[in-house]
């Protein structure tokens, strides 16, 4: 059956007018017809005076070809058998939709006379009954009655005919707009979601004139969106014009010609424009200021075009809207009130659009499913590419599809490229070079790194990047420069076009095969400005010592081998030279012990040789005035660095794992622009001295420099300082100047002398006096990894840690925390590791998201004055207490049942909770699944019937519990759950990991209980079940879900569930949907009533003399609840 949209789209006429000629032909109907025509409404009107039998078929055809019907009932309408036959045909044809398609106009006649056939209509029917129409009379009467009962217009209620006609035309336009909107939007995937924000901009400040820009890359759908909004809303305006291809049309015919066309359209002038130099006369502008208009200027490429066509807001009447589409955001700079950024289609929308073009429907052929997904992945949500590729592949065989996909890997589609290339052609020479460099070498890099490198090439990079971003050729987000894959392919194709057959004559080389060919056959030329090679994609290649001799203009040399230390490029005869024009030298796994003696690094901006064989870079002093970054990470043979005193702009130094480096050249610590110094795992380094405070140094890391004994580096800008794993025993007095310190790590700093009897956390002994102390200003500290093993207490003045977010306390002698810790309102993560004497924890700050205690055997009590449910409400908090076997029962209730009680109460309104889309986890010692879990088993699998869950529209989920068995000598443990949802059309599997333990924690001294609620996991189950309900038309579904649990351990292949798994002693599942929830409440309610005498006021713990059943009282009673007031757990949970 044809859809309504296809039905309406096949119609020839918008409106068919049925009228009595002798009554209204020369008056009302002619005026109505003229008004409809002025509004561009295709109307059928039969003005013939005489009608013979041969006319009727043409009238029937016109009725069949019309969408809407205007029936003008006048005094003598019923006297015409032609009119009665027309109305009968119309009513019969529109039987299912007559309220929307048939519109009666009662012109100088009482509607009741038409409805009941009274007055002149009664007389007309008497005449018909006397004639030869007896059989048709009942049908005619019925048609008149039905038509007269429809909503229409009574001319007697209007002051004049002009007002009546105006209202009729407005109504017709709105009806047609709704109908054609459905037709137009067919096949426009995702259009409704994309025009909604734009319609919101259009509706704001309805009496003001507003300019709205639509911006995005070529082919992203700007014109389609603008056209959709225009077609939907143009009838709401007195004048409207959609001006396509402004850039192209202005080049062909001139911008003045476009302006004349625009004004003529808006002012509805029909006269010829030939010879008219400019339509913008004072009279034109005066008329325009009185007119409410909708204008779309599509593909404007220059702000001058916009200024000529729509110069200012006051050109147009109140309520006017001017919509401009452009690939260049600078076009909008002066006049546009709001810019709408067009986003790419998501994967589902993209696949739907591709299917509509490749298969002419949205049903994918299973044989082509995988290939379709590959095409969609290639297009990256770009509608233009999806349409072009879909149309090209339509009707082709699977082999042809595969061939085209292989071709796209080597050569992009030229139709797509030609559209995308328009933005590139609008760039100046320098902007084109910046664009090509980024596309070939720097996509994904930090924007500051790119600026440094390209500025050194004498480019105005900052303004160039802005121009590229404004033209949608790249994006800058989170300080990274990115680019759409199709845009990047366009850039690559431009460079390939420089020399199709000889890569060595191109300006840029990035393809591994091309670079390999040039290096192997030594065919490089001075045309090459940049070269990038992923060495993991080539075979081993020995290089000529003169491989770079002819590449004297080479600025970027990038040989990378991410994730591998394999050597692929060899220099058996050394290397005679490197280009002196280099700005970037990145050569991972560099095979030589030093650089060529002829190499001048004066223009070098970034020097990166990770995992190199270099022992010394060069001898003597080089002028390194442009150098900003030095990275020799993992260069294990490096023994010394040269003099860097002329590297006045050096900002970053990375020397991690340079295990042979004994000293850092003192010149590096004299550079006042130095910001980052990373020397982690430099095992041979024994001292790091600097006599003067540096100005810019903000990040110093000496992690695991185990022989480092002397440290005296300070900076007024220091933010991160990591001395963990060093042998530093003294800190300098000048460390007191570190007022901006945010992250300070001393973990494993066993020899650091605190000198303080009170064990003040950040009071450390001065090197020359045992009686004086140094107090750090830690008001900005966000991360503290404490390694002061002799600490017995934290300072009570915790307000000085007001910015602290992460606190790690390892191996100290602490017994308690100060009560003031609850005032650290930015603290998110608190961890205790191997604090053997830690006995209790006080109230915690509401900001806390994770509390971990590992190997704290003396920990007994959690003194939380407020319930942990408050923490759950505030954050998706997790508790982990591993090998803390002395925790008392009341503390276990605080971190177990009470937390999950809050989860259960919150799940139905999960969207309002902060742990939405997150986890709530609890780990503590214990050997049984709590009794409040309705589904428990000693097996590793549980199956639950979900039929009752279907009746609840609110969110629901599951809480899981697994007993992690005692274990020793393991590297890691991970709890894993797999859900298998059995639904009406088959099975669906989802595997989810829940909890991973660090490799450091290599044992469980006893069995542990692990409890978890994961909103992500539950959400996927809900969504899949909802789909099942929608697909099961017979309503015979009996869905159920099976949960399978594993506890993985070891370092082997954890995906092999037959090995590396501990035996699960018990597991449990607690559903949170209403039917199961009520049963759960009733069960605990019964248990509560039998034990109320064991409950103390305001607590959930039993008396000392009575042993309470495991899992009893869930949740604890609200504070201040007396036992004689208890009416039931259901009432308690609702408090």
C-alpha cells in the first residue's frame, strides 16, 4: 500500500475549487483563485459556462489529481447537478481523511440550510426529485450533510470578502505545508533532530530581525538543513527566498544580479530585471523594511557577499529571519546573531542513509551487511559521502563492492573530493601549507607543539589555524588538533597530484610504501619538506650513509615505532649528514651512538629519539636557540648530555629510563623557561642540584631513581614533585617556597627524616639543624602520596589541605585520622596501604568517591556519625577493604547493606542520581552472601525470570554479590560477570568486568564479599529487554536472564575461562524492580520484628551479649528511631 507521503507527492493540484458558476464565477471565486495563485498554490478551477457529458471525465481526473478541496456553497449550488456530482465524488474519495482535505465555504448562505437542505437547497431538491435524478438524490443529500458538518468558513462572520479570502489562503498554506513537509522529509535521515535547535533559534525574540548562521565542513548537510527549515516555515512569512549556491552564482553572474533577484522575489515584483543596475533603491528598501521575510543564502563564501545581499538587520521588517550557510565561520563575524554547528551523523543514522541509497530502502541485505558497515565507517558520518557511495554501489555485485572498498584505500572518490576541495581552494598559500603539513604529519598532536614547529617555518600559525578551523578543515579540542578523515584524504590527494608516479618529487611523504621506496632506492629530492614513516609497517631496511644528502629542504623527519622497540632502519656505514633545515627530528630506535658531526641543530624545535642507541648526542656546544623539547626516553646507553646553555627556549626534557645517565648537565638547570623535567628510573643518577630557584619549572619527576640521595631543585612555579622511590634523606630549606604545589609524592621515601615528634605530615627536618622545621604551604595541593613511614598521626589542622583531591597513605604507623578530614570537601580518593596500626576511620567528606584500605589488619571501626547512604546520594562511592579482617559488624553494615539500600531506593529514579551510568562497589571480608539477596547459590550461575519486570516503566536493575575465596601468591584478581538474556527472538550475551585488584596486592588472607551495582550493565539489559517487548507482537515472551560469574587470577590469558579461575564459593543477585523489591522488604521486615530488642537507638548494631545472624538489619534504622516506634521495614525505607 502506498504511503501517505507518496500519495500526496503524486498529485498535480494543490486545491480543487467546487463552486456554482452563476453565483460566484465573476466575483468571490475569481478573487479566491487569484489569491491562491499569488501564493503559488496550484489550483484547479473550471470556468466553462456549458458542461456536456464529455466534460465529466476531465473533472473526475482533476478531483483525483488534487490534494485539498474548497467547496463554495452559495445560494444556487444545489440547483446544479454538476456541483452535486462533484461534492459526492469528493466526499466519497476523502472518506478516510475528509476533515483535513475538504474545506467548506458558506458564501452568503446559512450553513444549516446546506446541512439540512432547507431554504433554496430544499427547493433545488424538490426540482431534482421531480426530474430524472430520484436515484441520486439520497446520495447527494448525504454528501451535502457530511460536507456541511465539516469545519469551514461562514462569510457572514467576516467584515469583507478580502478578510475571508486571506484566512482561507492562510489555512490552505498551513495544511499544504504540513502535507509537503512529510513528503519532503522522507529520506532525510536524522533531519528532525538537526532542525530542532535551529527552529529554537528562529523562534526567539519573534519581533526582532535575526541572522542565523549554519556552519560545517563541505558535505555535512548544511544546505539540506537550511532547505528543510525553509520548506517548513516559509509560509509563515510575507516574503521568502531560498538563494542557492551564492558563491558559484556570484562568480558566474555577479553579486549585483543576485541582489536584484533577491529583492524582486521578496517584493513579489514580476517585471523584467534586464538592464537594471541595482534594485536597492530607497523605495525598494522602504518596502522591504515593511515586509516580514525568510531568506536563506546558501554557500556564502565571503563576508562581502553577505553584506551586499543582506547588509544589516534594519533592512528587513520585524520578525524577519536571514539564514546563511557557509564553510567559513568568518562570514558570520559581523552580522550573525547565532551560529549553528552541523554535526556528523551517528553510526545508526549513517547506516540508515547509506541503505536508502545503496538498496533504495532501509532494509539491509545480509550478504552486504559487513561491507555496508565498512563503507559507513569510511564516510565518518558525512551525508555527501554516504549518498555518493551508496548510489554508486546500488545494484552492484558483492565482488564489485569489495573492489570499490579496496580502491578507496588507495584513491578517494573524486566526486567527494571535488566538493571537499572547495574549502582548500579558498586558502592563501601559507594557509594551504599549514593545512597540508597538519594533514600529513600532525593530526592528533598538541596545538602548542604544532604552533612551535610551524612558527619556526616562518608561518603565521596562530591566525592560520584559526582560518582553517573557521573553514571547517580542522578542529581544535582539548588542545589537540584533529581533522575529519575525508578532509585528510583530500589533502593527501592534493600532495599525490604533485607527482603521480615519483614519490621522491612530492613535497610531503607519509605513506609507508612511498617512504620505503624513496629510502631504499635513495630517490629523495629537495622537493621533500617532510617525511613520516611508521616503521612497524616495513621490512628491515639498511640505509645509505648519504640517504638525506639531496633532501636539503627537509623540515620534518618522523620515523616512529609506537609500542615496539624493534629496529627496522639500519645504518651499516654510519650516516654522513642530516638536513640542517630540520625543525622536527623524531627517530625512534635510532641505531647509532651519536649524530653526524656535520649536523647543525640550530633550527631544531623538537628533538625526539626514544629507545635510541645513542651514547652522546654530539661534542661541544651547539646554538640551540629554537629547541623547545628534548625526549630521549628509554635511551639506556645514554651516558651524558652536551652543554645546553644556549637552549634558552627549552621547555620540556624527558629522560626516563636513561639508566646509564650518571649526571644531568648543569646547563639544563640554568634554563629559566624549562617547565618539565622527567628523570624517572634513571638508576645511575645520584644527585640533582640547582643553587638558584627556577622561574618556570612546574613538573619534576624522579620516580624510582633509587640511587638519588641529593635533591636541591626548587621553583616558584612548582606544581608536581615526585620523589617516590628515591634515597633522598634531606630536603632543602627553599622547598618552603613551593606555594603552588598540587601533587607531592614521597612513597617509599623510607629514609626521609621528619624530625618531628608529633609526626607532622609535612614538617621535614632541615639539613643543618635538628631543632628547626620546614613547613610546606599545601593549600593548593591536590595529590599527596605520602611515604613518611614513621608517621603516627596526621596534623589536626587539615584546613591547610583544602584543595586535596587524592590522598594515598602507604606503610605508615598511623592509628587514627583527625576528625577534621570531613572538611576536605574536594577529596575524591582516599587510600591506605599496609598501615598496620590503623585502627579506625572518622566521618568522611561528602565529596569522597572511593575509599580503599588494603592490608590494614588492625582496622576495627568506622566511626561514621552520618550514614554512608549520604555518600551514595552525593557520589558513586565505592568501598574496598582487603585483608582488614577485624572490621566490626556495625562497620560492615555501614559499608555493605546500608550502601545497597540506598541504591535500591534510588534505582527507580536513577536519572536523578549521581551514580547514574556508574558503579557502586563494596569489598570486605566475609564468607557468605548476605541473606537479603533473594537469589543465592553455591554455583557460579543464577537465572532470573524477568516477566514481572516488563510491567514497570521505571528503571530497574540488579545488585550482584560474589564470594572471592582466600588466595595466595597471585599477581592479580578480577571479578567478572556475564549476562545472557534469553528473549523472544534468541539470545544476547553481554560480558562485563567489575573489579580489578592491583598486581601489588598478591593475596587474600581470608574469604571476601564483593557487592556491586553497575548502572551501565543494567541499562544495557533494560534496553535489550525493551527491544524484545517491541518486537514480540504476539505478547508470548517469557524473558529471563542468566548471570555467570568468574574470579580470574594470574597473568595468563584471562579470556580462557578454563584456566586461571578460582572456585566461587557462593554468589547472589538482588533485583531492584518493584515486585522483587516488595518480597525483599517483607522478608527483612519479618527478620527485623523478631530481633527488635537487639537494636540500639540510632544504630544498626546488636548488643554485645547477643550474636546476631549474618546479614541482619538491612538497612540500619534511621538515627533517632526508637524501637517502640517501628512499624515495619517498608515504612523505615520510605522515611
